C-alpha cells in the first residue's frame, strides 16, 4: 500500500510539473506577478538591485516547483521576460535531473543576461543551462560578489519545501513574445 501511495504521489508531481494552461491574450496581473517576484528578490537581497539596474534583460519566474524521488527529478515554472526593463515575452523553464534526491521545493528564480548577445541566445528558444551553471541561492542578509558566467547570472529564492539532492541535470527555457 505504501508503495502505491508513493507511485501515485510521484505521478501527480510529474503531471503538475508538465501541465500547462492556455493563455488567451494579455493579462495585466501577469506583469504585477512578475514585478512582485522581482521586488521579493530585491527585498531579500538588496545587492541584486545592481543586476536589475544594469542587465540588458532578465527572465523572472515567480513560481517554480521541483521534486525528486530516488534518482529522477523534474521541475517547471512560468515566467516573464524583460528587455531593457520592458516586458516583452512569457517564458517557461523545465528542469530534469538525475542523481540521489528526495523532496519537493517551491521557489522563485531570476536569470539575468548581461549583454544583448546573451539575451539573443535566450530568445532562440533553445536556451539551456546545464550542470556547469550554478544558481546562487538568495539568503536574507548575505551579500555576494557573484558575477556573470558566460553572460548569464542565475539566482534562486527558496519559498517552501524540503529537498535533499546530489544531482546533475539542466534547465530548458522557452521564449514566447507578447503580442
């Protein structure tokens, strides 16, 4: 019986991770959601303001989820893309990883693009971050001298959940221009 519960929980996790909703045009609440997430990053780590102020563009994912059981894990989130501080597109991030892991986590993520060329790579819809990129976990009251790696800087703000992992994998992003 316990094995069936674990299988059912894992099935619901993966179904939730990979399900999407249809978008029927512009919704002003979307921009508010993205702005609120960006403000949360700035409030939790004021030193991130330099990235928001100087980056050519960024993608903010207010609500992303990931989970893992045994050796497989996955995550998904929806976000908003800004170029020169103007909302230009929606995005999604899908994460797959392998290695020992157990748990579920809810977090926000922001990906900064230093220059236009870095942003253009992202717009090609095949932008991937792999195991060699490291996301810096934002902790209140802790400053860092983190800089861009290959024109990209990634920060994660944990929201809830518990996740133990020693994994490798990657994130794939989509780019869907607003109309």
